[in-house]
C-alpha cells in the first residue's frame, strides 16, 4: 500500500499555502516580457503572438559532415599550426605585428579545445547509443586549476604545440603561464572533485561533474600590512577557452511563492511563484589520458528569465530596470558568500538550491530520452553528493517525481533512495550544515513540506522497531528541536541515500561511533562504508613534477604508470642504485630552486634552495593548527637568538612555507595569518639569523601555486588535532612527490604510514581516543604551559612581532579558552618531532631512501583506485571506452 504524506502541511509550512505569504516585494501583476531567444526566426514568431519558433533541423544528412565529425583531427605540426594561426587571425583579429603571448595562449587553447570538443561529442554520442548508466558527481566546488598543459599531456601533443609556438616566437612554458586558474573552488573538497572527474574520464566511466560557475570565485587573497584582504577574483574577465556556453540548456528555478494543492491527489502540489530565474549551462570538457574519452563538468550560471525593463528605464527607474538581472546574477557571483548575516545565509541557501534544481532537471531530461519509466532512474543514473551542500537534491527529486511526473510517494521515495549516495567530509559536529526551518520554509515552501514528510515516515519506521525510545527519535530526527528549529542536512542525506561513506579509515570509524552512531543502529552498519580519498597522478605527478616523472618512466619502461600507479613499485629496485639516487636528489633540488624563484617573484623574499623546505599549505582553520606551526617557528627563533654565531652556523637552515585562505568571516584564522606575516617580517630581516631561518606566506594559494610548492617540499606538515581531519589529500600529493610527512595520527596520515612504512613518516601527538579526556581536563584546569610554548608566548607578549594585544586572543584560546584543539598538549612532542626531522635530513643517504620508498609505495592513493571502488561498490557502473578510430 502506498504511503500517503500528510494532507495538512505542518503549521509553519501551511503559511506558504496563502498566496504571496512569503514573496518579496514584487508587484502582483507584472507585464510579461518577451522571452530570451537565440534566433531571428524565434523572435519573429514571438512578435506575431506565437510561442516561438523552434530552430529547423536539416532536411538531409551530409556524409562529409558526418565523416569529418567522426574523424580525429590530424595531429601533425602543420595542421596544428594552421589551427593556431586561424584562431589568431579569425577569432582574435591578430596580425603578426599585433600578437602577444596572451593571444598566443588563447589561440593555442582554442585550438586544443577544438580537439576536446570533438572527442566530447563523440563520447556522449556513444554513451547515448549504448544507453550507458552514468554517474553524476554533485559538488559545490571544483578546484580545476589550469587546463592547457594538462590537456596537452592528455592528448600527447605537448611537443607538437611547443614546436608551433616556437615557430611564432614563444616558449611553451611562457604561454602556459598566461592561463589563470579557474576560480571554482577553495580547498580539498573542490580539488578532490576535480581529481575524481579526471579519473572517471581516464578510466572510461560515463560520468559528469555538476557545479556552479562562479563569476568571482571565493576571493583573491591579498596580504596588506600582514592582514588577509579579500578582493574579487575576476578570472572571467578574459575569454575562457575551456568552457562552452550552452544557451540551449536552461532550466527555470523558483523561489518563494505559495502552494496550491492538487484537488485529486492530496499530497501533490503546484508551486506558484513570481520569482523565477534561469540556470544556464556551461560545459567544461575534461580530457582522459591515454583514451579517446572526454569527461565533462557542467556548471550553472544564473540568469534572469526576463529581459531589460525598458519601460522602467524610460521612466527613470534605472535600478529597477536592471534589478531582476542583478538579483539573478548575484546567485552565482561568489563561492561561499559570508554567512555571518541573515542575508548571507539566505543567499547561500538559494545558491545551493539553484545548483540542485538545475542539476536534477538536467539529469531527468537526459534520462527521459531513454524512453524508460522514471521508476527506473536508478538503473541509468547514480548521483553522488560531495558533502552536504547538494543535499537539497533529495527533496528536489521528490518534488519533481511527485508534483511534475505523477509518481506516488512510495515510488518516488524508492527511486530517490536508490539513486543517491552521500560522502561525508567532516567529523566536527559544529561543521554539519543546518538550515533554519523558517528560512527554508520561506524560500522553498514545497521542499520544507517534503522534508517534514520524509522525517515523519522515517521516524514512524524507527518507532515501530524501537517503541518508546524517545531519545533515539530525538537524536536521529532530521528536524532539530532548537529555537528556531533546524534542518540537519547530513541527517537528510543519510536518510535519503542508499550508501554513506567516509573518506579515510579512521574517519569512517569515527563517524559511525559518533555523529552517525544512531543511524548505524537503525539502518545497519553495511550502509556506512569507507572510501579513502585519492589524487590524480596526471596532474600531481606527471604534470607538476616532470623531472621525477621522467625518472619513473625510465624505471617502468613507459608512461603506463600514469594510469596504473601500481607500477611505480618498480622504484624499490632502484633504491640502492647510486646513479639513480643522485638524479632523484637532483630532481628535488631543481624543484626547490624553481620554488625559490616563485617565492621571490610573489613575495619578494629570497630563500636558499639548499635549506630544508618545511611546508604547510591548506585552508587556514583552528583544527588544522597553523597556529601551532607558527608558535613552533617562534620557539625556533627564540632558540637561535640564544646561540652564539658559531652555534647558529652549525644549525640546519630551514625555510618554513605557509599558504592558504581563511574564510572571509573567520576572524581567528585571519589573525593567525597576521601573526605568520608579522613573524616573517621580523625573522627575515634579522641579519644575525640570515638564511638559518626564513618564514614565507605565499598569498592567494591555488592549484598553480601548489604545483610549484608540492614537488619542492622536503617535509610537509599535516598536524590537525587527532580525530578532526576527515582525510586530507595534500598529504598524499606531497608524498607522491617524494616529500616526507610530519603529522599527527589522523586522517589519511594513518593509511599513508601503513603503506610507506612508519620509518618514512614522523608521527607525534595524542591519539584520537585520548582527545575527549584531554579536553575534559583542560576545560576545568589551567596547567602551566610547556617551557618551549611559554617561551613563544613570551616573545609575542614582549611585542617582538608587533603590538602584543593583536595576538593575545590567540594565546588566550590556548590558556583560557579550554584549548579545544590541544596545542598545549601536543606542543612538546611536536618540537621533538622537528628535532627528529633535522637529524634524519642531515643523513642525506637515508633521506633519499625514505623519499624513493615513499613514492614507490603510494599507489593506493591514486584517485583511480578510489573511483574504481565507488564504481563497483556504490554506483554499479561499467567502463564504456570510446573507440579512437
């Protein structure tokens, strides 16, 4: 028997059935503007009062056109040169005397894009023909980085384009530097998504990523007087060769409005609203390495579905004439708008819904072309939620299936739960996304009603199995009974998905024991699985570290390791080869020199490539403990100042490198950045210290910056409080490039240690199961800090690095704020770990052995392995390689 949702919507949602109750200030009757059209024929039809003419299709099929489209563009230098010159002259109107490196990049990039788009069309045409099941990876961010060099390597055309560009007077390396990073992400979440779409393409899995096309990214980070200052990242000011606008792919997105109940089906509603925007698609091809398959990331940009209001403009209401356009475009202007205000929270919620609604409408439109009933959606589509940001996709799919497609509640719910799977990325309860019920009810009235019903039926099923256990019902309810009530999005994702996974073994265990423990009890342990993260070896080895990659290719015998990382195990056979070891060391030193030049160019700080490069680059956050790192640097500086010149001369020179952005509204993290830069200013100008210690903060951390930093690291720090880092992926990238980890027993550090051997990693700090006891003790006691930590505090409080009051709140968070992230507990062992690193680095032969063995044993951490596990155990999809002929 079908389960019927409640006929009377809960009180708060019932208000939405009153017309206009939640609408913003918009006139009740507005003139209907002509729709945006793309052809003169359609405009002519509209002006005549029709619905708009559809573009005409060809009356016959042209064999030459078909043959061209199904034939690979020839790969010879002459053809490539003709293509580049054609784009220079015809696309950008350049002459031999008006060309520069910027236009040379654009022309070359458009030439490469022509090849990618041909493969892109062939890939999707083939997947349509065979009715391949597809995976759709929904992520609010994709940290893609630069595309040009990656595409050349994937197409294996780097040498040919280098020759063509050389003929017209440019070095390929200079042309590559003309490209700006795509500002579509911020941290590990977005970079993981980009790696996964890359792996899907390389492994021939039919899959797309879905996200938003941010006009200004999150922000461009500038450092002014030591402080982080946010500026818009205007990455789209120049033409973007790597996106393909799709004005033919647009979907209406509603907000606010009211509900009208279907007179025949009591649980079906019509959602009426005057606030309707359009989501327009932009496709970003993702080339597969060693295959003809090309993946795709479809990004949505918000547009108004009304045109410029000429009547308002002529009446002098210039703001009103463009108000609708501005209100629409702002939804996709910025990634993670500051939500410290109520307006910011509403903007984030509308942004997430725009993303989810457009994506679900697109997936269903594609599915309908198969001719199958919608109850079979899960047989043709698997949707992966990358964290909680896309969770509104669950009630949105329910809304579409019930209200628009006519499925019963039980049919829609069965289809939804079989289609969605959810990846959790946090163990911190305070980081679990929640939305106030009144806000969600105002902006998305139909979805609030659906969420209430999902929660009701779920709790009824739990009550039947665990009668009378009210605490259990309260603990697993999607609706948190706070003031105001909150919708717990991670809980909604758990209830609406058939699989829930963590991203490292320890993380998956912790979430089953803590935040999802009651769901494990109710839904069974088999639903909650682990899928350890991975990174793409194409970008994070083959592209960013060409010298090391050449050594690996020499040992393996060919470049097959780029798509089968298990083959790098062959490096172990070379660990005692003195000639190979020297070339391995030389490759690392070359990368360090390249980074030294990059640091000089971006910060003006001159560092020695002969020093130990000590790196921590990641999002600035208290739990990642950049504060502990800089306190360790201050203590090192304190010790150096106590030494004689002769003693200092015997110390191992060290360059400590930081990079990362703090969220715009995260005051504590921004003060940590200020402290780092203040310390750097003092230390770097101290002539007594010289090159023995340098401190660098590289601004505006990006994929391109990481490609300079990661191959050059000797030691990288991954020092989150045990049990707080879900996985981390930068740790994997550093080790894959021959760097050694100094880290806590947390996240993927543990599995990396298991794979490479604990001799190749420097662990320190308390363990995850000890954290709660330490926090309890520190909450009620104020133990005296360790002498080393106190020495660092003293230097700050003596105004050594500027006015002490600026940094006193950071000290107080440790001494008087309960030290939530246990800096005082771990600091002594942290200092000892650094001593162990220095001792090991002085023994060059042993260090080279650690570096080679680490790379040789890291194949588990390829994103190819991760995607294969998802494909086989979660998505149930098969590879579908396109013939290269």
